[in-house]
């Protein structure tokens, strides 16, 4: 077994990892060979001349086996112009899967591409890999192929990403994930707790394409991406996703101008909350979901989510859903402006009596401007609709409780599909949803402007007046009657008010924070530094004694600071009144300020702050020694701890 570099032969990964490669170099692994450890070659290529990792010889793909001491098997950090091809990759763990993201498995990855404060990194291609048995924990930073941008100080993202032709099996938590912490815009506040803080300004990855991949049994999600602009996700197959924890099979969040097409998503599990085949999740502006096949998913066909951010201007057209379960469409929160048209929905006995659509209540508000045209709803048993925010016209309803009586131009007779319910595994198994020559759906639809020019099967639009459903009949039809086309008008997008929170430069989110006193039931210490004034931390409300300590621990990365700020609401009832500020000098705790006394004026939900100025200090730990507080309700509380280095 050997590694061949530019004609030579090397025996170990260690030598590869110790080498800085240059443009045009090739790292070729012998077919049939195997290596154990982490592969992390150094250096970057240039435009037009990337560095290439590949195989040579004939036979099985060379195997790179991950080891317990390294979270990622193949790794690039702040490198660009690389292509990684034709490897077999594993990264197993003997520990059980857990939804605790700090669990013993760790955030394990097969391939991990990290951009850490690196600005824009170009041209990373990942092709034809066989990745399996990657045993990570429940986070978006764990799984088969993970791209991660961290731009707290330098806005960072990728440009020109291709993930193509890979097979990923038994990967936890995700098959493929592209993530970033550069999310700040439109009033967006918080992501998941494992995403590095502080967040950077909105900086999307561009020219991203995820294509021709097969993902089987990804624990929580098959393919997902966020903070991109113009991503294309096509010709992928996702099977048995979310088999260990609920999520969606193919989903995207905080992204613009997404195109999701020609994908098959099926047999997802754990559908109580998510579990859908496709999910337009929070913060997406402009998504096109077309020519996909969704079937037998535990949580349904389409999920739409909006929290406190925009999810708007989504088009879902010419897709086929067969025997999806739970609910076919779910609208979660204040979804705005959706156009669903020419989809064919089949609800057979295997669906288990789902709802056709439901609305999941969220604080962001109710869905609105959801328009449904030219769809087929064929059911052998369902529980009907929640119609919040929806309008229907020119749709076909057959069986079950599918009928929407307000549809002015509905078709309710047998649609005469060729063989409804006969679809199998494979995009090409759904000919049963084509129309018989005497189908009442032929010519019964309303034209849609800018309709993509083709149906699910590749037929040109339109043949006479539009048909209803994902198939455009190709036989002889009467002449068009020149109906007025439906024009999709995107909703305007304006900046949301910035929620109350820390200023730029707050260091506190970089730390782990803990309190020596117990937290009031239902709360969490993350409320102390979650960059939101709306989420408070409170001590227990019985048996409070002093002193108590709240510690900011920065681990191995010391920070320099000279100002600590505390934000509190209802300060006259629960504000801290006496405290010292200390830092850890490497061997013991030393004082920065002692005998600090605060008086609070606010007795309501007004944000009130107090600050401590101190000499500039570099340390890995800072702590508040709390010696007194207002205990009107038995507890003391803090809405946010902030730490700055003000120059």
C-alpha cells in the first residue's frame, strides 16, 4: 500500500499531512489500499490548477479509516482549490447516538471542510466518495460531508462548491451539510447552541451545487444547507433519513434563491415534528422546488417554517407525492407567499390517514398568501385541511376529505390517472400518474406564467390549455382558450427591526458559562449569553444564599477585555446589587473590581444595564462573585452578561 505523489511513493498519512502542496499537485492513493488516521494535507491550489486527491489503479476505492482521537477523517482548514475524489471513508464510534451535542461520540465527520475566519475560499469539489459508518452526535456540524464557515471576526464563506456522485450510508447526524455562523441580517437572532458565537454579518456561500448523491440512513437529515445564495440541489436520493431523531430529509434555512429539483426523498422516520421529504425552513427568501418525487415519508411531503425571520416567495411545482404520512403540507409560523401548482398528491392506505395540510402555531404569526392551482389531490383516506392563509382554484379533488369547497373551478370527478399508487423506488417509476386520454384534467387548468417550460416527465408546456397535475397530456387536445395566466408576484422583503441585544464585539458568547447556584426550573444558563435580551437566566427562588459565582470560561483561547456589562429587567425586584469581578491568573482567582454596588430603577420589562470598567486584562476565565441581590420574588435574574475590549 502506498501513496503516490507526483510519481513517488509514500507509505504513511503522516508524511502527506506534513507536506504543503502547491497548485497542480496530485495525491493518488492506490486502489484496494487502506490507511488509518486523519488525512489533512496542507497548502492550496490556484484558479485553474487545483490540488487533486484521487485513486490510481483498478479495483476498490482506497480506504481512509478514521480514528477515535480525530473527529474528522479527511480535513481541510482555510484551504482552497482542492478536489477530493474516489475514496472510501469511515469514522466510527462505539458510543451510542445521543441528542446531546456534547455527547461522548463528538461531532464526528467523514469529510470536514472548515473556513475559520478565512474570508472567501474558492473551488472545493468532493466527488465519487463512498462514506459510511460516521458516528457523530446530534448537531448540524456532524456527519458525512460537512462544510462549515466561521466568520465572527472576518466574514467567511465558500465560492464554487461541488458535492457530486457520493454515496453516504449510516452517517450521523447529517449526510451532507453546509453551514455558517455569518447569518446576521433582517433582524435574525439566534441559531443552534453548537454554532460558534458571536455571529458574523450575512455572508452567503455562492455557486454551490449538490448533485447525484445517494444518502441512506442519515440519523437526522440527508441534505441540508444554510447561508447560501443560488444553491442548486438536484438528482439526489435520500432514503430513511431522520431514523434516530426528527428532522427533514432535504431542508434548507437562511438561504436565498434555492433550486431543489429532480430529487427523490423517501421512507423518512420520526415524523412527529418534522420528518418531511422536503423542508423550506426558517429564513429562506426565494425557493423553487420542482420535479421531485416524495414518498412514504413519516412527516409528509412539504414543510414550510418561519420563526422570527423571513421565509417567503416559495414555488412548489410539478412534484409527485405518494403515500407521505402525518400531513402532506405543514405551514409552521408566518410563512408568506407560496405558490403550489401542478403537483400530484396521492394519499393511499399506506399513508395512514394524514391531514392534507396543517398549521403549526408559532409566535411569528400565521401563514398568508399561500396559493394552490392545478394540483391533483387523490385520496383513499385523509383528515382534510387546515386552510389558514390558503386559497385554492382549478384543483382536482377525488376521495377522502380532500374537497376544498371554496375552489371556484374545481374538478371532483375521477381524474383517470393511469395507475395511481403504483410508484416504486426511483424517479422513473411514476408513470401511473400520467393521464388517460379521457381524463377530465386535460385542459382544465389555469396557465401559470414563467412555468419552467416542462412537466415532471419532461414534456413541453402547454399542450393546449394547461392540464391539472404533474403530467401534461401529449395527445390530441382542443385549441387553447386563451385563459389569463396567473402571475407570481414575490412579496417585498424589508429589514426587520433589530431585536434588543449586545453590541458588536461582545466576547461573552465565545465562552462556556456556568453558575454555582441552581437555575430556576425551565430555564438555562445559556440565557446569560445567548445574544438576546429577551431570554433571561434566573436563580432558584427558594433558599438563595450568598456568595454565588457566574463564570465565563474561554477554554484554551484567552481573550482580552476591559468592560463587563450586565442587562437586567425588573431590576428593583431581581437585580444583582453587590458583587466583585475576578479573573483567573493561571493559578488562582485575582480581583479586578471589588465592592461594586448597583441600584436598579426599573420595575418592568425595560432593559436596564450596569457596567464595570477595569484595566485591560487577558485571561481564559472571568467570574462574577455575587454577594447580594434584590429578592422580591425569592430569586435574582440576569438577561445578559456581556464582555468587551473597548479601545
